C-alpha cells in the first residue's frame, strides 16, 4: 500500500512538505498509527499523552465495520441520511 502525504498552507496554497510511505497491508490501523507518529515527529509536533494514546488505539478490531462506519459518516454529510443508514446500521451490528 502506498500513502502519499502532503502538507499545504491553507491560506496561500503553498506546498510545505510531502512524503510517501510504502507498507504491506497487514493491519491498516497499525499503519495509520505509524504514519501519524512519523508525520508528527517529522513536523516536530508536540503530542500530549492523550493524543498519543488516541493515535495508538485502533478504532475497532473489525476492519469491515470500520469501513462501513466511515462510508456512513461520509455519505451522511454529503447525501440524504436515508441513503447512508444501511452502512451505519451494518457497521453497528458488526
């Protein structure tokens, strides 16, 4: 899996920083945590203990449930709620 990360200055649209991360797709949540920590270290961000715990904690043990949850949240903000309810309902059951 390849993840391209870019930091863009919101006001000027200037490109500030970018990096590419290539990882084997074995545990998406571990990859997400690793990349988040690496980015924070690269940018020399000061991370609190609770933020570090939040980064390290997997949102669920079931990737399928998490995918459906994310789809439900995405579509819930961009389309009428009746069309995203099934994804959210399924994710809750999983």
